[in-house]
């Protein structure tokens, strides 16, 4: 399975949601509650071996910075509610 296929899988969506819930719908860097993303602390060699302990919730700004991307150079326009609706087809928060 490719990494992109993994990110589209139900297993990833459930792990991602578990991390966001564990982190109380907040960025662990700044407590922002909008534009949340989930960052892998370590990319698993076998994608099926991923766990919520390997994930951290970050706002898009901090996630991009973690990957060395200037967050001011990118326009962010997808709030977490829109992402959750797309993933689960209903209001999840």
C-alpha cells in the first residue's frame, strides 16, 4: 500500500480522529482549534503498524513549520469541521 493510499484508508482516518480527540481538538503547540492536522512523529516502516502514540495534533501552521515549509507562503482555508464532514459525511464534532 502506498502512503497516499494509507492516508485515504479507514484505518488512518480512525487513528487520525483518535489523535484529535486525545488532544482535545487542539494543536499541541499553540492550542489553536482550527485547521487541525495530524503529524507522524516517526513514519512507520509498515503502515499497518501505526498507532495513536505515534501521532500529534497540530494546526496547519505548526505542521508545515515542522516539515520546513514557510506557513506564511501557503493559504490555509479548510477548517477541521469541513475535513471531518468530508471524512465521515456528517458533523463529527
